[in-house]
């Protein structure tokens, strides 16, 4: 019997069947033709795109048409701060967003909905989230966004600019539709029912077509945007959608900061990273003798998955690791030890970048070229 699964912007339960999600959400699969067209225009492809980790889209072909015709496009993504630090999976959409910015020289808008987790009752107070807001912003800047083409804004601060478009959006969305898309029920706070309007606002920031790189779990917001955008005389948003990075507890599970053993947090010290990876679910056999005789099963191994998503850029090396595992030449202890080294090296560098980002944070929020334009923005 097929495992039941449920994917919403707030949680993912069960073993996710991505083919089914494509059908249920009504998105399109990324075809090899579209991927190579993107690669041709960008002069290469990021491993996350090359390896089909981003696997579905809406209107990506139109974004590329706009680019080729000189009309351009813009990028929009976001991060809802919680009461714990970001983990490795949280940075995946930002890595790809930054890649798009670099290759296509376009503006990026990054929403920090510092009220979302509170309204969704995932945290008890707004104050609980506060210490993580700044750190999340620094973690995002640390990935290397262009300070003159990037605007990062938190909802509770930028609301005076967002409220006018938000009410225009909110009026166009009936409760019955929002309920069907998000599964709202009698326990849902009325704040969360209004909140999707705020998440849609940045899709209206420019007259160009917005492209949103995100996990497929975030698609429902933009399905609503696509319903109402033509009535506001705006572009329907395009999306490029990723699978979810596996948690360390098993294939097709989701990393969750509230279940620390599923994820590596960006502030985990080396010893904690080591413990988490050593305890990770693998495709290894019960004994070394068996592993050598039968080989491992990288297809279900979370360690191999992490290599393929973030910690091995070279396709040839990744393939070699796959076959070394399959043929029993590679043992899990050695394979995990190398992953631990790579994660710790990455985290050390990332934390250094985040520290340096503090000095220039004001450029992304207030003083950079795009930030200044946006503080003068008036929605018509
Ligand atoms: Fe996974 Fe590596 Fe063990 Fe193979 S050798 S099962 S890839 S941890």
C-alpha cells in the first residue's frame, strides 16, 4: 500500500511522491529541453538544476522568453524566522536564487515574514522569533547576494508599504478558496487567513514577471497569486520548484529544526555535526563483511543524498562515490567521516561570511540601490 503523504507550506508528512504532487498541484515537470535552454542562456547550470533537484515549474519558459526578448524578470523568495536557527535545507532556495541573480543580473526581493510562525501557532510569541530574525538575514546575505540588486525586508517593519497592495489582494481571495488551498479550519487564526496576501505582495514589486525558486511545499501561495494577478493587471508569478532535502532520519523525510536529529543547523558546532551524521540513516548493510560482499544502497542513503544536493559539486566524483558504495568498495564510516569534514568546512566559512555580513546588512535593508528604491515604492 502506498504511504499517505501531506505537503503544505507549514508541514510535510509521510513519504513524498513527487509525481503525484506534480499532478495534485497542477505544476509542470522541468523537461531536459527547458533545463538545457536555461543552461545555454546562463552559460552553465548549477548542480541543483543539473541533477534535477529542481524538478518542476510554472511558466519558466515564459521567464526565459522574457529574458531573451530583453524584457527581463525579477526574483522573489523568503524565509519565515522561527524560534530556532536555520538549517542546511533552508539555504537551498537561496543558493539557487543567488545563482539566478548572478547569471541573469536581475533584482532579488527577499521577504522575512517575521509574523508567519506566530500566526501559524508554531511559536508562542513574536518575541521568541526576534533573536533569530537578524541571524537569518545575515545567513542569507552570507550566501553572496549583490547588495545593489537585493532588497531584504521584514513584514512587521515594511508593512506600511505592503498594506495597500495587501488589501487589494485580500479582497480578491474568497475564504472558500483559501480554505481549499491551505486546509484552514475552525482553529486557524484569522491572522493566518489574511497572511497569504502579504506573501503575494512582493510579486507585484515590478512590472516584470516574477520568478520564485522555492520548495514545492510553498507552491500553494503562488497558485493563489496566479488566480488573482490578471485581475490586478499584473504578471502571474513563475516558479521553479525543488524537492525537499531529506532529513537525516530517512529517505523522502523533511528536515525540521524542531526535530534536531533530522537536520544540521547552521550554528551546530563540529561535535554536534559529527554526532548527527554518525547517527544518520544510511543505505549501509548490517556488517562490514556484508557491505563488502553486497555493496550499499546509495539510492536510499541520506548521507549520499546530502552529497548529491550540497556537498559534491563534481558530477564525476559523485558518480564514483555511487559506484564505490554499490560495489562494496566504500564503507559507511569513511563516507560519513568525509561528509562531516565537508559540512564542518562549509559551516565554518559560512559563519565567517555571516559575521562579515553584519557590516553591510544596512545596504540590503535600507541603503543599497534597490533598497532605497523600494522604500520609495508606491503601489498603484
Ligand atoms: Fe551511504 Fe556512503 Fe554507506 Fe553508501 S557508503 S550506504 S553512500 S553512507
